[in-house]
C-alpha cells in the first residue's frame, strides 16, 4: 500500500495487518511502536541491501534479518528510545521555560544562546558531562553508586511510563497512576541512602530532610489520587481522562483538591520554596554535595523528570489529560497534553521566583496540619457528590 505523505502513514497505516504477524505486543494502536516498526524496516532493509551488494546470492526475503520476530523486537527497542527522546526534549523545554520565566521575574532577559535561548540547556549539559568524575574515598561505594543509579533510573522510568495520549504509551496497565505513584514514592528511601553513603554530615542532613519532606507530602497526594479515582470509578489513566470528557474537568468540583495536589507536587519535586534537601545556604548542596560532574548533572535532570511527572499527574487528574472540552479526540492529542504540562510547570517556575524558601518546621506543618486536613475535606466532598449521584 502506498502513502502520499508521512502524516498519512502515521495516522492511517492499517493496524490489523500488523497484529496478524503474531509478534505485535499491543492490542490497540500505538503510535511510537508504529514509528519504531517503520524505522526498523528501513534500518534492517538497508542492512539487507548492503549485504546483497557484497553477497549477490543472499536472499533477503528468506533471511532472519527481515523476519517478523526481529522486526518487532527492533521496533520495541526503537519505541523505548523514541519515548525517552520525546521525554528528554520535554525536559529541556521545561528547563528553558523555567529560565525564561525566572529571568522575567528578575527583570532580565535570561538565556540568549540559540533560538530564543533554547541551546543554553544543551551547552550546560555538555559542560557538565565534560567535568571530572570525582568521588570521595571514605564513601560506601555500593550504596553511593546504586542509590544514584536508582534515583536517576526511577525518575526516567516513571516519566516514560506517563502516556501522552491514548495512542502514546509503553504499557496500558490497569493499575494506571497507582503504579507510577508507587515508583514515585521510592525516592525518599533512595535519597536517604545516598545521603548516608557519602560520609558527609551535610549530605546526611540533606537526605534526612528530603525523606521527611517527601513522606509528609506523599500522603496528601495519595489521598487526592484516591479521591480522583473514586470520582472517575477507575484506576486507568485513559478512564480518568475519558470520565472528565464525559462530565467536566475535575478542577471544577475539586478546586480545593487541585490546590492541595499542586502544593504537594511542588514539594515532592523538591522545588523552591520547598527545596529543603538542598538548602545551599546551610547545607552546601544537601544530599547531592558529594556527587560531582556528570553525576550531579544527571541528578538535576532526574529532578526535572520528576517535575514533569508531577505536572503530568495534575494534567491527568484535574485538567482533562490530552482532551479539550467539546472537541473530543483532537488531531494531535500529544501536543495538547504537552502544552498543558508546560502551563502547569509555569506555575512551578513562578512559585520559585515569587516565594522564599520555607523553614523546616513550617514545611512539615504545612504538609501534616494544613494539606492533610484539606485533602480529607476534599475526599468527604467527593463522597457526598457520589452519594447524591452528581458524578
């Protein structure tokens, strides 16, 4: 079958004919897998063409190189690479967005390298990766390296597990946001382990602060997550988004819940005014003090991946996900979702530029004495709405 354009191939390539091969891992249409499948066809076909030039008797049709099993296996690998690349670009865009917003709040122009200053992020990343890899002698090496790897790896994993639309996902799991939130909750233990392994009092204090901060704000976030799942009557991400399209965005009946989740998400991402674990004024760099060069750069990138995941939580739970009110399925729902995420992250950046850092005792009091009661009030309100049959 011929195609007139790349858009026609992306949106209209027959899905049933691909599932008939028996190797396709998906039952529903998956856009990144389709792109990976076509790229695998191009790459493996090019390799077969080169082999056929040097070995004319070689038959590409009957070789394992172009078999359905290898094509689909290569497609899955390329799908993961594509999803990570898109998430990485979103993170670079969020870093650029934050720098621009902070520049305006400080009455300056912010980054100016490249188009609209976008290449400043690439330059900083290259500079970080070129720095010397230094590690102290008196560290617990296993915990030091494993905690770092798991903090970064889990942050990237949860970001890649967030679907951009009903056709852009890795796994369509029934537990939905519960799985992502479970991985999201691993960070306090990993950060505490990393702070302890560095044999540095500032790092240890920073790790302990990070753990107590995240535990304090994860409980209200979990209550809000359960509240939204109760209202939508499903744990699946697609079901929550569809429920909001069928009724109304949940920010309307749960405006209080949206505020609670927003504040908790900012704290959970370790961002100003809740950057308790870094606290450069008294803790140098907190639990990241003894991680230098590339390691520090990857930690910061992981923090932005977690910030992206927190913003995605808010978009899915309260802002209709990848759907727009009254429009149903938009032509490019992925761009709608990314646009909403960037708008939510703008609130994160404005809060960083507008508010000073909160004291340790104040942060814990806000989490346990303010957000927790408000989360329970919002849960009770949703129960009332479900009881009277309004949702």
